[in-house]
């Protein structure tokens, strides 16, 4: 019983878990952004902004 209680109190590996979760969330967010940017409406909007900035 003491062993289980000690294991629950220890947080070794917690940082690694947090880094893994943040990495997965960042990858999911990047995938979402790529899907949004590939849509035709957003692409035209971005091209219009770029054209007005350089044109």
C-alpha cells in the first residue's frame, strides 16, 4: 500500500507527458491551419492582402 501511495505522490515523468501533450496539440493545430489555408476563400483573401501590400 505504501508503494502505491508513494508512486501516486511522485511526479517523475510528468514534464515528459506535458511535452508530449503540447506536441500533439501543436501538430493538431498546425493541421487545422493547413486545412483552413488550403480552402479557396482563404487563399484568395491571403493573396488579396499580399497583392495590396506589394502592389
